């Protein structure tokens, strides 16, 4: 395999999908060497079969807003690869959603899910519907209309969606209700469900907690821990909130959070009580992070990212490409020792190069944020055996999965000088399992 040629070919066949190209390029450039040690892979064109999704569903979603207007959005489900288990991955509702973005997310998910050690393939779905400013009733009608198309393509052994940006417990609940009505079956086809109807304890917390468990493992390799460390967090949604919760619990100090309008900087640290306020503001009132600055009298910077503030650790937890080369240089210049990604592909390729050249600890999302889908996998298991595990049991399993992922990264990513290249480690480890499964299953 020649990574450059494969990528050029994909760009020609699938133009105008820059995020998909970006995700593929990162993986190909890091697995090329290992791949070429296995000539049997190339004989069956494994690489193209792994980069191009198995199938993509695209549909129109029509719903009626509160004023009686008939509205349309696009709906998608990308089923990328099911070599190691049913397709699994979240659903994103955001105005920016398009096929290229969902293809990048489904591709990444395939490697991430492989790393979790659980039997899950990779998929992703979503819509360009924006929940922002919509009433509860509008969100419900949209979720129902979306499921009216999607339900034929998913199932507990086929494809199991969950949440992502713009899709949390409320949306999963509405989609599950409609799915159940259409199929006339109560199965664990969506994860991230409410606790009363098959959800798992710790699932809402899992991505953020998992990221911090992974960060702890990274810090240990340098004889460090989180105590007293100043952390920058971007985003203020599900992942950002529980990342902050775990940092605070472990004695770190969170000084920033953000949303798509700007960021707040609180030099005294966001403590438990202030975080409760943010959770209420975001999850209940669906307000803006600016209101935090008004309430606590701290700095609010509209239209900017938090990466220029001085800190020890950066935890990007909002969206893709939110941290560029300039941001990365600022972080390094300010003495950051670790960057651990709660979001999917938040750092641009240039930013990643800056972190790696500075030899700081840098964990890509597909390793560091795998805790969310891991607990989704544990939710599937609990649904299958019709039992619910305790909080302690799920949390222990989550910790152990994050430790395993860290070990796999160390195994496949340690360079001759001892620096752990977590990007290479995660990509090679994730790839090898899927590749072996595909080889064993023949040319399909
Ligand atoms: P939420 O919708 O709960 O929160 C998203 C946060 O990011 C909000 O603060 C939002 O601000 C901000 N944001 C979203 N889009 C943009 C944008 N284009 N520019 C700037 N800010 C933006 O989503 P999650 O917390 O679930 O997801 C955050 C990230 O984590 C995503 O990359 C997702 O793919 C990833 N992830 C999520 C997992 C999960 O289990 N939920 C698991 C693994 C990864 P605003 O309110 O203004 O839109
Ligand atoms: O990006 C992700 O891993 C998620 N949004 C969670 C997917 C899941 O199936 O729980």
C-alpha cells in the first residue's frame, strides 16, 4: 500500500469531504509501515475495503414546527464496518452535519470501537437539524420523524446508535419511543437510554470520566498526577461537563469552558457548585456559557477558543478542528504538558505535529474518548442479559478498558527514544484487530 496513492484516489472519488480525507490520511500515514509487513492484506485490497463505508443511508426528514411550517432536514446513517461486531456509533444533530463529516466520524469510530476490546463495529449518523432554539415539542417531533426512516436500518444485532453532539438523553428517549412503536419490540437498539428503560449507570459520565482515566495513565508515564494541575476545557456539553467533574474530583483546577459563541475564563477555578450551575444552565435551560461570566463576574471572550490561556493540560471537548497549529504553539509556549481529546478529531494535523515535535503527552480522541462507546457496549451487554450493573461495577470496567487502551497505545506506539506516539499506537492497535477479522471473513 502506498498511503499517498490511496488517499489521492479517495479524494478523486469522494471530493468535497475534507474531514473524511483528514481522518483517513491520519490513519493511513501511521499504519502504512505495519500494513506493508503483511503482503496478504494488499492482495485482497484490504485498505480500500476498510476506508470506504460498507453502506450509507440518506433520507429526507420532514416535520412540522410550532408555527405550523413544514420543515425538511437531511438524515444519514453511515454503516462503516461490522467485521468485529454490529455497527455502533452516535447520532449527531447539528447545522454543520453533512455526509463527509459523518463519514469521518464513522471511520474513526471503527478504530475506536476496536480499541475498546468489546465486539462493536463502526457507524455514525445524524442530521443537519439544529436543536438550538427549538422547543421540546419540536425536538420530539423531529426525533420521531428521523426514526420513521432510520428504524428499518438498525437493530440490536445490526446497528446500535447512541448520542453525540445535539443528541443526549432527551433525544435518545424520543427516538427510542418511536423505534419501539414501529418495531413493536423492546430491545436495546439505542444506547444512552434513561435508567428506567434499559440505560446504564455511568453512561452519561463515561466519555468525560474515561478521558480523565486515560489522562491519568499518560501522566503516570511521566511520574505525574492531576493534583493542582490547571486545565483548559472547551465545550460545555455532555463530554465537557463530566470531564470537568472528574478533574475537580481528582484535585485539578478547571479554568475554562466554552460553547460555540465564546469561552469563559475563571482564574479561581470552576468548583463543584459552579459546575452544578453550568449543568443546570446547559441541560435544563439550554442557555449560553456567557451567562456564567455574568453570574460569577469573570472574563468572557466572545468568538474565541480558550487555548491562549495559561495551563498545564488541555482537554478539547467540543468539536472537530477546534484547535489549530497556532493554538497548539500557544499551548506549548505556555507550558502545557498534556492534551487529551474528549472530542473527535479536535486538533488539526498541524496542531498534532506541534504537540508531537514538542514531545508532550498527546492522546487522540479515538483512544481518549473511547469511554463513552465502551459504556454503550456495556449497556448492550446489560440489555442482552436483562440485568443492570451497579455504578461501581460499570465504573471499574470503564477504568479497566481505559487502562487497556493505554497499554495498547504504549505497545504499538513507543518510539525508539521512548516517546509514546499515541496516534500511531491507537491506529495500529485498532487497525490490526479489524484487519485480522476481515481477513478471516473472506472477500465480502
Ligand atoms: P453536546 O452537544 O453535549 O455538547 C457540544 C458542545 O460543543 C457544546 O458546548 C457546543 O456548543 C460545542 N460545540 C458544538 N459544535 C461546535 C462548533 N461547531 N463550534 C464550537 N463549539 C461547538 O455534545 P457532546 O459533549 O456529546 O460532544 C462533544 C464532542 O465529543 C464531539 O466531538 C463528539 O463527537 C465527541 N464525543 C462524544 C461522545 C458522547 O458520548 N457524547 C463520545 C465520544 C466523543 P453550543 O451549545 O453552542 O452548540
Ligand atoms: O463518538 C462517540 O464515540 C460517541 N458519540 C458515542 C457512541 C456510542 O455509541 O456510544
